[in-house]
């Protein structure tokens, strides 16, 4: 990924819900890790579907490989091997579709929230290295870029950026999750409640900043604010389609409902507003499938990467 990129780079969509649609084993708390453990061939199939839909970046299925999801014992015994398998599957899917000299498709290594999505209250700086270091070391040989996903506080983002820089010289992308507002008149905040402009000091430490696992309606303002903070950084978004405003349970507790109004055509309309606001990296999170990525590719896929 080159600095100063102005064309649109297309990410994949949400792995977990797509696995569920294919009939892969899928439940809380293991989430997408369960398929990696029991049916890795289906993980490979989902990667292939997103690539065939037009994605140029495949993210490893390592998001749920933390004790929060798979438990302390399984993490201690299997985390490294599972993360390595996840990276090998992603690399294999990309390589299978690459032609000689084709550098348009690559693999992003997932650096997941170590203590669960949307839980900045659980973040423990004294434990984050113990949890994420095995995942980083296992994936490093197979990935082209690091993607820190669903960072919910400035403290979490700083800690994980610093940790990865200790182990890797690969490009580093940092993706925040923002709170879902009742109205657009409310300020844009991280899940921690911190105003979005507080991310400004960390932007100089990464190649790209993104926003993920938040409602599509939140992304345009988040992108606009970030662009005002840094005029040269690459900015991206990959939203979910959770029915979050109807949620009565904590994140990760149950399987959230998926909005039925986020059709591929509707999602593309959101994407257009993100691009107009300054985004150059676009994809999908939970509930956004290959059909959505295909719709994005049909509009933006003619760009040269």
C-alpha cells in the first residue's frame, strides 16, 4: 500500500456471519474461531468468495483467537497454531488467484481486540502483550499489512500500535469502532466515550486509519473529522449491519440481529458518501457479505490499485 493513495482499495466483508451462512459451526463465545478449529476448508471458501466478489484485501480469520472468545486454556494451548492456520488460509486464497506480477491482492493480519469487542472497560495494558504477541508472531510470515481491528479507546490503540511495532516493520493500519448515536447532532465518540479528535496524536504512527464494526450511518462523520485532523493519511471504513439500536444484550453475549435494510445497493450508497468524505479504503464488517463487496466493486473496481 503506497502512501498518498487516491484510488479505492476494496476490503473483504464480515467473516463470521458469512461462515454462518455457509453452514459452518458458529456460536458465541467462539464466534468465527469455531470454524477455524473444526472446518478450516469453509474459512478458505469464504476468503475465495470475497476475492471473487472483487476484494483486494483479505483479512485473516484471527479476530476471535483471544481468551475472551476461546477461553484461557484453549488460548494457551492453541492460539499460536490457530493464528498461523488462519494466516496460511488467507495467504493461500490470495495466492491461488494471483497471476504473475499481480500485486493488487494482499493479506491483512488481524490484530483483534484482546478483551472483547466494544469493551474498553475491560482493557488491561498489563496483559495485552501476553494475548496479542502469539497472534502477531504466528501471522507475521504470511501477511502484508497489519490491521488493528475495533479499537475502542485511545489507550487501547496506543498500546497495540506500540506492541506491533516491537515485532514487525510491516505497514500498520489502525481501525477504531465508534459509538452509535441516536442523532447526527450528537458528537462522534469512540466506544470509550472519548471524542474522536483525541485520536489525532496517534495518526502519525500508522499508514492508514479506518473505522469498523459500527453502523453505516456513523462512518461519514467519522471520516470527515479524521480528514480534518490529518490531510494526508489514508482513511477507510468497513461498517456492520447489526440492529444495534434494538440491542438489549452486551456485545459478544448473543448473536445480534442483522438489519434487513442494508442491501448491497443501499450499502453502496453509504459507501459513496464515505468516498466523498475522503475514504480510500472500503469494505464491510459483520453482516456485510460477498454480494455487498461485489456491488462496491461494480462501482469502484475499475480503479487501478
